[in-house]
């Protein structure tokens, strides 16, 4: 039980905590927001992903050591004309992934504007990750890794270059966000305890 | 929906329906509708009345329309194995409650609505279960259920796994024990032998294994028999399901590890431990993993009896701790004592971390059925993933008190109750809720008088002969007690009654016959008894201690596999949750309007098709900071609706630019452009863009702008229109008209053609003609002739005045105008304050109206009517204020004031 503690002891008295978070994807049209989600949630990739007209909704769970994080993912439309609707989706979000396309400098500029908007208007504790997508097209690279990384560091963003096509860093970026999110009840949309048995170490005899 | 009559129809004569509900049976993350009925057999049909059972019906239609829709899927007898638990851990009371019905290996999880009916139903089951638990005598046979079981199998494909009907008694724990003969499950097995490939197995050791394999790993229901057309719905309470799914998959992430369990019992006759206990507790080569050591008659003092206070407790605990196996370290899990009964549970130190949810309980069955000189003390715990219960009992003494002992036994099983305080809402556990049960103690059963010399035979070692007359064995074989428990072969001398400090039979006056009072029984799979023996070397009591060594298979969680399976379950839930999200397709996301004209409506359609697996509730929702879900010139019908899977819904989008919205579009403040957000409840949003061009019109343009247009409206460039509508126009005409030329055309037309027309301004015009007049005015009037009838022109005039963004009496003078009505000169003062062109318009119109009244004989108009009609369009309140409710109440008074205002100018000027 919890009070006994110790390395060889079961953790948390058999309690597992599940926390639910709202995560929004933002970024220029055609940078690969939906593809990232599709890769993360269903493990699929479509070369010709339809343009999102609206805000797609999916859920996905990430299991950490001590907690389980359930993401409610809102994948928004990237086209400029829907820009004014974005606040509906990032409002109340605990996490955001701002996506750009490493082969297109403009999309990086747009990503910075999104970051600025989030910093100004989203919840103050929002965990923001910057994803340089289409990393598989390195030969067409227009945004240098270092440039983006420096920018991310300056703005305390998580940063990874990703590829929805090859799956590179896709799970990782969601996992990194899950780890960074504070798991207290008042931060998540909801948290509940799951009564299952979790042992940190299984060796007994 | 009334289920009762349909279910009633399915029942056989003499069987009564107690309660019925519709519920979602959770199978593999999906729930399917079932009808669950609790039925009872009339007492005349069975020896002992009140036998009850649960019938679970599949249904071909929801809601159920007739008895034909129902087919029996499972029959579960309400016997002592049936458990019904409500999972109340879900935080949300709005969601369904989970009702867990278990009976042996059968586990059914139902989602039931959070309702009175569900509550009543569960209460009935619990009541039925309680009735059963209080029964005396042999367990019920449930023969009356046979017809249902037949019907449930005949309707199903016998070859499909899981089609075997499940009875309460699931054959577990039957293996080889004589108890199984005539057991309920066996009866049923034989009745249904046709459906079993090898019915002979039912009575053999393999039977439990065999039937388990016959059953599908999930819930014992063949899925393909689920009626088509009933779409399954996703489960609701996610966390409960994770727990449930993990429990169902326990085998996959646990390994059975063998633990040795030492169980000992000794009636110490109130003596103190003057001898070491190693000869009892540490005679084996290897130390056991778990010790459960029970004592009876620990203390015979009245002090102990009345106040449950005994110094002997510590003495004997110390003796135990000194006597246990020296090869390893032990830790005490729990010690529980009631008067003279004491139970100590110890585990090897290394196991302590894996012992959880310990709880104790005591039951006194002595005088008044509560004193603690007889009864039981119990400890329950979870060792790794296996639940274990130890019961140390001391039953009623004396040769002739057989029935008292049986009753004490019943009482212990009924009243022992463990409260686990890990979460307040987990239901308390009884002895029978445990996977492993060890029942030890001084049971006090004796050897019935027979033609043998009991003492001689007991000393000789021919125990088999004596055991035939042994009460506990007899009662157990008769199924009166220790149902489904096992006891090893007794190969030791009776443990009672000896002269103290000797191995001699009782030499006192009473000369008690020898008996095997001290016994150890067990219940549970994967337990093997290795030793069952007495320890006659310990002579301080009139009883000899007994011990047994068990090899118990304990389920140990493999963390890696547990984690993997947990993640699998989560993935599966995610996948399902995503699959069961509402999905629709819409035929377009871009709606492009034909050019939109003033006051002429246009309707477009949007088709929303439910292409998902669940019903969809859609709604057009407000964008952030918006007051309404669409622009005022648009109306959406229906803006919210419910679509079942495969169905469509046509939504009409009607665009109408009227007097309220025209001005905004004319001035460029608004455009015919909107993005609609179509929200699916619990799912995604879709955006629909609606765009169109508005053909600007003089209708909805302001007086000040119109007087500066000396070309037909349509010929004025849009930029100039917007400029003229702005607060400070840059390009004013050098020669503005006194009144808008469009107004002049309308009035002039009426003056030329309508002065003598009866019903002018009261007779409605034709909409089509009004549109033509509007177009004519916008494009330029040729030969000063307007199309349409004078009534249409008259209505167009009123519409023109009403559509002015700033009324003739401007909003700023609205209140002043109303206040001025008692006095004509005050009214004139208001008119003097009007902007020039507004005053021109007002005076022009008044002159025209007076001219109309001059022809009252022909046109039958009167001043009151005209004043009323024109008052309401000339004097208007800004829409921002008009909405408030107290205003509306005064509406009539206000209308009268407007009329009076205009009336002054028609009569007094």
C-alpha cells in the first residue's frame, strides 16, 4: 500500500489515475495536422488527405508510468478564412500542437503567429508543442532545424520535427506533451482514479 | 414501453414474473439490448417455495412489440453463488449504472439506466439472493427451469461456442468431490446432454475445464445471433469498463505461482503455552509462505467471556512467533480474536508488499446468538491477485448438538462480512466472495454411536470404518454443510478427547467418546493439500493440534504483460470510441447564392447524412462572441435535429434581406457571407460557408444618400454608395434633390393613378409587383410609369419608408415625438428639429396624405387610418431598445401616440 513505499512495493495501492486533456492542432493549411492525428490515433497515412473543413474530433489514450492521459484531440481547419473560428477550439485547451511544414518557410512564419496568438489568448498554462512536419522531405527543407529549435527554446515550446508519413516522432510528440501536462485534478478536464493493480516491479520470489 | 405482458407470455404455467428491465449487455466493449427478467416458481411446484431465476432474453426489436421478439439466451438460477453488484464508482449520475451479475464463472455486465425501475429490479435480485442465503436444508434443484434451458439451446446453433446455456452453478469446484453428485449443475448438464459433445465429462474432474472451453472467452453469448437491425451502442462508463475488461483478462497478465500455506488449528482448553509450538508449526523441511493459525478456548475466564479481554492473546502470539519456522522471517498480517477464538495470519516478509485489502470480522454464535464463546473469527486478504479468506470457527459442542453446529456453520457464512475501506463504494465481501477459502477450527462434530467400540477402533487406526459414522463427513455428504468445500483424507487419530498431558482418552467421569473435532477444509481452484495431520506430541490440552499444508496457486501479476494488456484495452476502447463518434457527410461545404435582391427570399438546401454508427444530434452553434448561430438575413430550419444512422436530414437555408438587414448590406457594414458551424454532439464540427452578392437597392438606403443620387440607383458605383452611406460622405451632389427621387416616383404615381382608388393603403399589393417596382426604381423609371397596381405601389411606398435605415423621425427624436403628442405645437417643434431632408420627406408625405383625404369620398380613406398606417412607419424605435419586455406591454399606447402625432398634421395644419 501507498504508505509502505519502497522500491519493491506496489505503487499507489493499486490505483491508476486517468486524466483527460483537450489538445488542439493549429497551423497553416496543408502542413499535415490531420495526417499527424491520423498517424497517432489510427496508425495510418493517406498521401492525399482531404482538407479539413471544420474541426475534427478524435480521442486517444497515452499510458505513462503512473497515469493514463486521455487526449481529446481537436484538429482544426488550416485555411485562413477559418482563422476567426480557431479560438472556439483552443479556448479551454490544455495542450496545443502548432504545426508547420519544413519545406515551406511561410508556414513557419504562420506557426509563429499561432504561437503568439496562443500565448496571448489561450489558457496561461497551455502546453505548446511545435511540430516541424514533413521531415521525410529533408531534401526540400526550407526551415532549418536549428532555427526552429532556437525559436522553440526562446518561447519554451516542446519541439520536434515529425513525419506523419514515416511516423517519425509522432507518438513521441504526443507522449512528450502527456508527460509535461500537470496531472492535478484542476488542470485536467477531468481526472478519476482507476482501481487496477499496478506494480512497479513484478519480481517477487 | 411495457415489457411485462410480453415477458409474461414467455413464461410457463406456475411461474411468476417478479421484475423485468431492458438493459445493455456489455460484450467486448459493445452493448447490446437484452431484456432481463426475474421469475419465481409458485411454491406448489417445488418442495420449498420461492425459488427464483433470471432469464436473459435477446430481442429482435427494440422496443419489444410482442413476445415473438424475445428469445431466451441465458438462464441463471438465483442460488447462493449469484451475486449482483452495482458499480457506483462512476462520478456522473446521469450516465447508466453498471450492474454486475456473477454466478460462478459467468460474469454479465449490464448497463442500465439510472432509474427507479433499475433500482427496483436490482433490489428484487438482492432480496431473492438473500432469501436463498437464508434457506436451510439441501440446495434447491431448479428442475422447474428445464423448459427454459431447452428453449434457449434449441434456438441457437449448437455448434457455436458459447451457445451453451449458463446455469448458476458453473461446475467449478466440482472436481472429483462426492459433493458434485446430484448437484444442480450436474442435473442441468444431463438435461442438456444433447448440446454437449461429451456429456459424460460433466461428472468427472475435467468437467469444469471442459465447460469453460465450451464457453466463449467473453461472456458466453454467441454474437452472430444478435438480431440484425439492432445497432449496438458504445459503452458509457469508461473507467468501469477498463476495470471490468482488465478483470476479464486476468489470466493473460497473471502467472500462477505456487505458494505453500500452513493452516493449523488447536483447541488449547484455556491453557497457557508452557511448551514450544515448533513441533506443530515447524515440522516441515521448508518454511511455508503463509501461516494461518487458529486457536479455540484460548481463555476460559469470565473476564475474557464478558469483556473480550485476555492476557492469553499476547502469550499465545509470542508462542506462535517463537514456534514458527526458523528458516525465514515472517510478518504478522492480522490477528483477530473473539473471546477464546483467535486467528493469526503471517506471511513471509518478502510477500508483505503484495498483501492488500486485509480485513477481519468476528461472528459470535453463543448465547443469544451473539456471545463470542462460539462462532468464528476471520481474516481476508488479497495475496497478489488472489483473494483469500481464513475462517477459524468454534462450533457448538456436545454429541447431541448436531443441528446447533449446522446452524452455527450457516450463521458464520451468512454473517461474516468484510468491509474493505479502499474505496467507500466497494461492496462488502462475504466468505463466499473469495477465490480461496480455508475453514479451520474446532467444529465439534462427533462420531455417532455405532456397534463398534469407538475408543478401540480410534486407537487401532481403522479410521475408515469410524469415518462412516462421523457427523461432519455425513453432513457434508448430505450437502447440509460445507457445500463445495473439500477435506483431505483423515489419516490421524481423533484429536479429542484426551487426558491433559497424556495421549490417553478421557478418563474423567464423563468419559467422552473420541472425535475428530478439529478439522481443516478448503475451497478453491488450484489448491492441493500436501499434508493433513495431528500433532499428538503437544499434550497440554484435551485436544491435539491439527495442521495442513497446502500448495496454492496464486495469481501473480506480470507487470510487463499487465501493462501491455492495459494498453491494449485502452487502444481498443479508443478505437471503439472513435468508431462510435457521430459521423455525417454533408453534400456541400460551400453554398453560393444567386444574386440576392431586397425583400426577395432565396432558399438553399443542405443535406446532412448520418454515415456513422450512432445516432447524431446536430446543431448549428454560435461562434465565439456571436449572439446567434447565423447572420440575421439567414434562417436555418431545422437548426438542430436528430438523425439515426443511415438517415438524412435536409436543412433549408433561407436568405432574406429585409428592411432590418438591408441597410447594413447597403452601407457595406455587412456582407452576404457567413461561416456556419455545424456541431455534432459529442463529436466534430463542420464548417459551411455561405456566400452571395447582394444587389443593393434604394430600399434600405438612407434619405441623405438617396437625395444625392441623380442617376438611377443601379448606375451609382458601389464605392460611391458606401461613401454616401458613411457618416461624412466625401462626394455629395452639388444639386441634391429635395426628397429622394424614388419617393417622388412612388408618390407621384399614386397621385396620378390612385387618388380615387378605394382601399388605398389598406388593400395589400402583390409581392411580385412590389419586386418589379423595386427593380424599376433601382434601374431608373422610364416615362414616370411604375409597373403594377396602385395597391402594390402603395405598399412599396410604405416598405420604402420602413426600410430607411434612419426613420423619417430619426431615432434620436423618437421619444420627443411620442412625448409631444398631446400638443400639436410640440409636435411641430419636433418636426422643426428634423434634419433638412427628413423634414422635406415628412412635409411632402403629409401634403400627399392631405390630398388623399381631399378625395375621401372616392377612396373612402379617413385620417385615423392614414395616421395609423404612416405613424407606424415614420416613427420607429431603434431595434436595440424595442426588445425589452416592458416596452412591449406599452405597445398599444405607443402605436396610439404615433397615430396621434401624424393625425395632428393631417387635421390641424
